[in-house]
C-alpha cells in the first residue's frame, strides 16, 4: 500500500500539467492489477492490504473520478485560476478518500471521512461561480459536523466495550445497542443524504464548480453507504427493530423528491435531486439487512457515481457554451450539437436504469430486497421508478427539442477531450454489467 501513497505523495510536487491525468490513471491500473491476483483468495476484510471487494471498488471509483475531474477542469488551466492550488487540493482529496476506504481501523476511517470534506469545501468556496457559494459551504460543513461528534462518541463508546478500534473485532453489542445505534447511524444518513437531511446537497451542487459536483455525486455520497455497510455489524439486533423508520422515510422521501424533480428549471438542481432519489433506494437496501440489499446497494452506488458525474459534466459543457443552466435557455440543442445529444441520451437512459447500465441491475436487485422486506413498499418503489423515468425523459425532451434560444452567439463544438471525458464515464457504466457477478462475491 505504501508504494501507492509515495506515488501519490510525490505527485503533490508536480504543477498542473495535462499529462498528470496519465499519472492518476497509472496509479489506478497499478492498483487494479496488483489487487486482481489476490482479490478472490478470501472474501473477508483482511484478505489483501486490509481490503475486500467493497473497499477496492470504492477506491477504484475514487481514483477514476479524480482522473476525470482533471480532464473536466481544463478551463482552470487555460484561464490560470490558481490551477496549481486546485491540483494540490484534488490530490489531497484523492489521498484522503483512498485512506478512508482502505482503513482497517474505525478511528482512522472517521478521521479520513472528516478530512475528505475540507477539499470539497475549498473547491466550492474557491472555484465556485455563484454568489451564494459561501452559504453552500456553511450548509455542507454544519450538516456534516452536527452529526460527526455523535459518531466520534459512538466510536469511543464501542472502543470501551470492544477494547479495539479494528474492524476485525467488531461484533454485536446488543446490551448498549440503542444508544450506539443513533450515535453511529446519523452521520452516515446525513452523508448519503437521507430525505429531510438532504438540503445541503442541492445547494453544494448548484453553487460549486463541475469538479465539486463530480466528486460529491461520484464518491462523497458513497462514503455514507460504505460506513453503514461496515458498522451495521455493531448493532444488528437494534437495527432489526428500528430500521423500518428510515426505510419508510427514505421511500416516501424518494417518491416526493422524484416528483419535485419534474418542476425544476435548473438542470444541475434536477440531477442533484435525482441523486437523493437514488440514494433513498441505497439506504433502504442497506437497512433491509439482506444479502441482495447490500449487493444491490454496492452496484447502484458505483453505477450512480459514474452516471451522475457524467451528467454534471454534460451540464457544465452546456454552461461553458451558453452561460446558463436553465432549461428555458438550453433548448433545441439537437440542432446546435447533435453529437452532444447522443451523450445526453446515453447518460440519461442510464440514469433511468435502462439496459445495459449497472443502474438497471442495481435497481432490480434493490427492488427484490426491499419488496422481500415488506410487500407494501411496492407502491413507493413503483412511484420512484416511474418518476425517475419521467424526469430523465423530461430533461432530455426539454433541452434537446424546441426552438433554439435566439441569444446564442460565439458557440463552439465539442473537442476530443470532452468526447473522451464522456466516453470514460459511459463505458465502465455499461460494460461492467458483463462482470456483474463479481459484485456478489464480497460478503
């Protein structure tokens, strides 16, 4: 593991150059090939460098998305907007995420879990282009910090009983579980985010630059799901009694928010709210405590990370050209850029869980797990599935068709970098379904 961290550490001293993308992807492929030989010797957490399939898939997703962020942020390089500082910030973020996902220790996981918020905050406040970005940063920090102290107390409380911070020695603490349950679970539910504690997410997406939106949608929300999967082992008996509250809340909230997506005029706000809907399914799947729920959550988290990140890139490409994200201005785009309409179609079809995307398989698996938990959840799942398709079709029909806005001038076509950027989002999202059985191995 140390060789990867030295590699990443020495990347801190390189100025922001275009070829740095190659170095990030080089780390990714080295990591992937070294792990592939040792991956299936054991499905437990301690098999290779303290990582199982869950950790490895999350680390690969983090490095992949950070490599794509460099490709997406070339406007900073051209306009010389503190690009070296931005690169330093991004490398610090990827190192903290890799450390969080590869921690064998609850306390280290907590430390890196919290450290990873800082670079995102700096991205939003430093490189955001909206006047309310300071307020968005305050939302992000306070929503996260208010539930971080209870998590720290819960970790020390579990240490008092278990005499260890290690994930290996975690077992059911039934006699203390009720207190521990609320201490532990709240931080991850806010991070996901769950309905009613989700308001920081649309704000952060709308005010921040494309890089912060990509990392938030791609990786940061997955920290919550990862933490829930890891720490659920401490409080299974309590979870069986209380989890229904969060599942019911998530399903009702997912239905309401997917309905709310249909009257958003800001494209970025629409995709941000659609993330909350997807995460509502993931929360319900994990808290159903079924094997299919855990597997489906992992698949949907990776699928959603690639898909949402790609959609934010598309919205940014339109924003750079038209100077607006409003659906009132972004009309008739199929006349201006038919090649970009193809990418809108491919990514929005994946967002509404059409085959052959990973989102389809993840949603089917989650539907099975949630319906097996309670057949009454079927009604809300039908609403979520229907309205997910509705808002994806709505944003496509509204932006690609209609009369072109007359105020457009100085319009440029897509270049090769942007094509590659979109392809690298779409390709793994739709090709990984061929190897979907790997995602069922790790438990």
